[in-house]
C-alpha cells in the first residue's frame, strides 16, 4: 500500500475519501472493488490523524474477493465496512446451515432485548457444554466488541469460521481445539452505529459505541456484574469451562510501529503457573506467527507511556484488576489474553492481524493443551496464605526499572496557540528507542481466612457470588460464629458516579466478635478453586470488592439520634462518672476545631454513649479464621 499524505486515512467517517483511493486498496489487498456508499453528513469534518505508514503484509492473502460466494460482509466492501447486528447474524446463520461443525447458541439477552449469540465450533458440531467436553479437546473462548467501536475481532472471526468450515483452508485447527466465539458481545452498543464513534481510529467507516445501552463499560463490570451481558459471560465461563480466554480490542494512545499488541497479567501472583505457560509457550508462538504473516506484534505496555511527549520517561507495565476481563480471568485461574490492535493502523490491516492472532491461538492451544491444563490445575489448587489485592507502580526506593527496545514513531512537541499548552505531533517516521519499563507490584495484601460469612440481609451480594460460580454453604438455621469483623473509618464516597455506582474508599480496624448469622446467610469457604476470587470480592480493601463498588452504602449512615435537651444532662452524668472520658473529651475540644460547635460536642459524646448504634460502620461480612 502506498504512503498516504498526512491526514489521508481510513478513519471513522472516511468513506468518501476511502472510495477515492479504493483502486490502490484493491491492488494492495487483492479484493474486489466496492460499490460506492453514501456517508453520514460530516458535522465537524473528519478527524485529523497522524500519517499512515506503508504495509505489504503477507496476511493480505487471507481475504477473499467480493465475488466469492462466502465473502463476509466486510470482505464484500474491501474490509472498509463492518456489518450491522442483523446482517452479521444473517451471514452466520447461512454459514451454520452449511457447516455441520457450527452451532449458534444464545447466551443471554441485552438490556434492549437482543440475543447475544455465541458460535460453537467443533469437529463434531457439539451444541452443549457436556457434548463439547466429551470430545476432550481444549476449548478457546474469544469475544469481540466488548467495546463495540473496537470491532476488528468480529470481522476477523467471521473469516476464520468460514475458513474452518465451508472453505476448508483452516479445517485442521478443529482437530486440535474447539472454539467458542462471541462475534458481538455488547450488542446494544454495537447498534449505536455511527461514523462518529472513535475519533482516534482508522476505520471501519461506521461502528458502534464504547458502552452498552445503560452506558456501562462492560470491561469494568466483571466483578460487580451489573450488566446482563457480563452476567451471561460469567455463566459461559462457568458452564463451558474454556481453557483459554481472549478479549479482542483496539487500543488508542500514542503512535508506534506495532499493529498487533497483546498480553496478559504479569506479576499479579494470582496464577503463576498459568503466567509461566503464557509467557513461555503462548506468547512466543503467537508472536512468531504474526511476524511471519507480515505484522508487527508487540507487548501491551507499548500503549502506556508515562508521558507521551517524552518517551524516555518510560512505559508502565500495569496489572489489570479483576473488574477487567484479563484481571478477572487471572484471579479465577483462567488463562486470559487481551488483544489490542493499534487504532491508527487501517481497518483492513487490523482485521487481518486479528485473524492471524485467532488462528495462532487455536494452533498453540491444540498443540500444548496438556501443559496448559496442568498449569490451570496447579493454580486452581493453590491456597496462598496471602493474596495481593491492589497493584501500582513501585515506591521510589525500588530497584531501577527494566529496559526494553521500543519500535516507535518519531514525534515532536510544539507550542499550541489553540490550547495554550504543548501539542504532540507524530511524523510517521519509524524510530527505535531504548526505554525504561516500570512494572506494577502489589500494594496491598490480605491474609486468607478459612471462610467469609455473608448475612442473609445482603441477597444482592449473595446472588452475585453465585453468578460468579463461587461455592457457598447456605445456612438453614441461625448460627452463632466467632468471626473477625471490620470497623470502617475515614470514609470517602464519590464524589461522582463511576460505572453506575458510587465508589467508596475507607480505612478499617478489626474486631473479634461473636456474631449471629440468621437463616439464609452463607458461608463462603476460601478452600475452593474460586477462593481467590471470593477474597477479591469480599475483602473491603480490594479495589474490586463489593464494598468499594458501593454495595454496602446503607451501613455508612447513622439512623438514630439524640435530642440536645436529653443529651446535655446525660453527657454531664457521663463525664462526671468517667475520668478517662472526661480527659479525652477535654483534649479533643482543645485540638479539634470541629468541636467548637455545640452540636458537634454533643454528637461526639452521644457516639460514646450506650444509646449509640454499635453496628454503625460495621462491615457486615465476617472473616472466619
């Protein structure tokens, strides 16, 4: 493909410009010419993106011409367009009708009532989890469009399904592995279809939106499970039990030479055996296959510079928390990989890169399933005495960061008369830099209890634990249990909603208590394969705990009070009879400006009286040691 001038790109909404240069694309990709299509009105013009770079990758041969009877809807238009939901499903139904290896299964329905379809691909044409497990081959789960504007994986997956079946060029892959493929995960977000969806992305001409119909980011919902889409996916993980899990995205951020970046959690400590397999077996094999087909694969950290204007400050190799797909897979000991195609590369190149990535993943899974399953079993049987909960960059006293080679694109910083700040411009010229890579580490940890006790009064929490597949022991009668409970202090709520909830942060102090848990309460043992996930959800200091997501806001409010005409004489009697309380009160009045107010002094004393609610700010989940 010839170099285009700066701003001449395949970005969203660029259909008319794409049509103007279409003959060059047809020659470069070997695809049939596309019919002209009308474009949406350009209310604010087209996004101005950095210049593209030439690419002549071998994977261009994977696309069939538009005249082929099994051309996908995207191939029919030169991989410039992605089909809508109905068109996608019509094509898949036609394929499944001719391919005995394929079955279509609805895994659930979206808030707007659309089915979320999963394709089950196996040599035998299995349609149920039990039938799939009976063939004993490993199973790959991949889904596209969790952010529906990032839809490369859908069009790549349709091409690969075709080649696995009716075209037959990749049929042998099903001899080694099964494949579960969800072509459109956020189906409602997908149908918020527009040329104006991702300003920093080169194509397709139109695509869907980042969030679902309720404006929830599904890739922030894996722990709280507020969305029916993520509930459905959690059920797939539990019922179909895949061996490898791929989440297909398109990244943003700074410009670089890499077109396909991918990776997994490194250094979380949640699944160390799986991490060794992903690092030692999976990543090298997929990297080789991508490079052999003309792509430029790279690690995920290349999209996370400390300062995009000064790459010598380095990059961050972060660890995904459990709210994200790869962090969630990691903590439930499911091998999980995130694909991030580079948004500034043209859509045809990105789709073909996703095809090679999926093909390579099926191949390496089929060839190395025994070692992977051994790693999964090892991690699911681990019962680490401590579990990392939160991750971040190391402290200033840590060892110097590692260094790595980075295939970048030359950039410059200039003064901006428009913003008054500094403007970052990419020139399109490749550069190779030696850069520091700062790896996240565990910031907080929790000791593993024998079990957690969740009172029956919190059915929404119990129901979500069950939706995750966590084993619980429901109590048919009240139980008195010696537990450790946590008193909440220094609470901060909000200030703004995040993903549909009011986030909470706090400090905690432990208390030993004899607590009565009524019938309907549950005991959640940590001696189970999902015990680590239970800890991440129920330890309130965990960033992805139900507490931090705002599930327990009720316990933060004091509901009883004392009238001043009663509290004044009662407080006098309290102080007269307790020398230590009298001394503490005098010290607090002298040191705390808030206690200059009469009401504040009476409230301070009321909280130390036997009439005050002793369960105020008591986290209701108990730890059994």
